[in-house]
């Protein structure tokens, strides 16, 4: 009997325990923090993300995920371009504002300006990456975005910040 005649095993069925275990595992895995902003016909929109990572250098590309394609995430997904702000510890309160629906956003006191390309921009960010979506992949209620980096805008480096155990923490550097 050959393996070609064998019935393939059924894929595993995830349980609530696996999902909760995954949340707990990543709750204690530090992640960098970014604020992603765009302008749509409804005005400026933004969200906080801790899932941003580099994908490729040529073409320059990054990826991140959003938990649903509505609200601020939907606006980012619908935008022609957006800016991913890699932030420092001094922006932890701002990141918290962008993580909560209805919180104050894009005020002059927070330091926002508009780029000539139309996106909300935080000049005080460590670095800002102006991007355009290349691909999206839907996974359950989340969307993974792979984006081409169109422009890298250097800012002033401060004390890095990570998200760990549901809180923002400064990271001391040497």
C-alpha cells in the first residue's frame, strides 16, 4: 500500500484554550509600538499597533495586523497611503489614546501635522514610514497587511518603548 492511497488526517480544530494560551504567550512577549495614521474622505484616522515588523529590503516592505476591517483599521485599509510611526516612551500616552475608541486624537497639543502627501504625521516619532498596501490576507477576524515602504522619515531617537503585559514600558539603551 502506498502513501498516495492514504486518507489525509483531518486538520486540528482549535479550541478556546489554544486561543487563550496564544494571548497569554504574547502578553509576555515584548513588542515594539507604532501608531499608524491615514487620511480618508472621513478625515484623519489612526490606531496603535504592536505587530509591525520588517518583511523585505528590496522592495522595502513591512507587515502588521489589525483585528478587524472596520473603524480606524478599515480607514487605514482603505487609504491610498498611510504612515507607520515607530514611537518612543515619551509617546506612550499617545499610543494609549490611539488604542481606545473615542479617545482624543490628532490635536495640535499632541504634535500632529499633515504631510504634503496628505497623511497625519508626528514629527517627534523616532522614525515614520510612509507606506502603501501591497497585499492583505484575512485570517479569521484579523487582516494582515503587507505594505511597501515609499519613504523613510527620520526623527529624533528617544527611549524605546515596548508593549508587555498590557502596558507600555520604556527600554533603557546603552
